[in-house]
């Protein structure tokens, strides 16, 4: 790989931005826009959002704002012993509401499919559509759901 002066300058700029970030300097003034893809990011996500007042958005262990009431179904019982001599044994029930340990689910694609399915056959999509972007679905049953940040208006 061959680097040119511009590549090295770009890398140096990222390091300088990260240093300014670490010392608490105003990065928005330094960069000019919070949308520019500059700087090094923190592992926990803190201060990755450069908009003033939103520095902790999307950080680790911060609850994600939701528009609908959360309901969880029971997960499945432990099918293999992943924790060795730990507290979980075969057939121990697991739950999506638990805050530690393993959760067993033989259908992990369900969440992805529900998120991607924006048709009238998905009750969650219909509920969000009616709340955020009311209107008739298209002729093929597809719902238009406006892209709105979950924390908008907070």
C-alpha cells in the first residue's frame, strides 16, 4: 500500500480531533457540522454524537426511547449448557426481560423480519404507520413509514 501526503494528513486530522474530543473542546465549532464523518469514535458511544445536548445519545447502557409499549414473549428453555457449572442447567427457562445470562431463541430472525416487514400483515408496522405516517397502504399492501428518530421531540 502506498500512502500519499493527503492520506497522512487525514489520519493526523482524525487524531487531532480525537485529542480535542478527549479534552472537552467544542468539536462542533472545530468541524463545522455534526454530520461530517471525522474523528475517532469511543467504544461505549459516548460523545460520538456531536450535536450539543445529544452527546450521550446511543451510548452503551442507555435506554432506547420507544414509541410503542414493549411486550416480550417468553424465550425458550436452555438447550445446551453454555455456562458449565454455572446456575443455568438444561431446561432452565429463559426470558427476554432478564438482564444477565443467556437467552435462548430458536428463531432469532423474527425480530429482523418484523423490522423489515412494512406490510399490512405485520401488526407492529400497521401500528407505527397509523401513528407516524397515517394514510392508505400502496396497492401491494406496503406501508409508507416515515423515517423519524425515536428520540425526536424529547
